[in-house]
């Protein structure tokens, strides 16, 4: 059942992160799109906001899709880890640990899951 467990982990992690990516890129699912995300990024000192909105959204979308598919899982996991590390450093670290105060808890869980996939690989149930 190891391969089935890895499939569940990959699908949930990948689809959720891809969803965050399309929020940033296209404004879907209640997101703000590149313009709105870029304005917010500039408000916290990340400039140029539009460029980094595109970069983070693309990394989440591509990383999430790669992980979900089990295709180039190492690349996808690293894209996710890098985006989460930046989110921790630029947004969440100052708020402590718990998600209830916008802390690092959620981001650390995503990083830990991604590192787990780096260590185990995607399993045999992949698209390719």
C-alpha cells in the first residue's frame, strides 16, 4: 500500500498547491490574479510585485502539477519548497508558529510533505 499512500499524498499536495498557483496567476477560486497579488507583494516590500506574483504562482502551479502527476517529482517538490520558504521568511515567521495567527505551521507541513516525497520518490502510480 506504499504506492497508494504516496499517490494520495502527491494528489492532495499537488492539487492544493496548483490551486494556489492559479489563484495568483488567474484570480480563480477567490484569488487576486497577478495584478492583485503583485500589489499585495509590493505592500510587504517584495518588488517588482507583478514579476514575483507571476514567479510564485507559476512555481506553485507547475510544482503542484508535477508532484500530482509524479512526473519530475524532484523538480516539483523543490519548486514547492522554495515558494514555502520565501512565504515563511517574508510573511509568516513574524507571526509565530500556529496558522490561527498566520504563522508558519501550514508552510512547514507543506515543506515536510515535499521533503518526504524527495526522500521516497513518487511511488509507482504515476502518469509516466
